[in-house]
C-alpha cells in the first residue's frame, strides 16, 4: 500500500468513525461546526504525529525520521484532510 493511499484511507476511516460510531457520533454532532472542524483536524494531525513517532522508533517505514520525512508527512496530511472532507460531504 502506498503512503498516499494509506493517508487517504486514514482520512476516510476517521470521517466514517465520527459519522457512524454511536457514542462518538452523538458527542461530535452536538458540537458547534467550528469545533467539529478543529477536532477532526486535530485527530488527523495526531495520527500523522503518531506515524512520524513510529517511524522515528523504527516501527514504521513509510516515512523517514528526518526533515524530508516531515515534508512527506505534511503532504500525506493534506491528502488525508482532503479525503476526510470528501468522505464527510458524501456521507449522509
């Protein structure tokens, strides 16, 4: 699986979890729209940071633990945000 596909899939899965997981759905939908966007962005950012942390620990090899890896991860983060928002708009 390519890094780009993994980032897009992660964004979609996160969107679907917030939309269909019963307890999470109720809590998330009771928030103001601006807070929903910030929480989703923070969740994606935490996912990216976790991937980078795993790469630096030697447990994950799709990004490198250096400046180039940070730039690659930023690119993947943007792809995940785009996929996440597309899934959010398409879900009922």
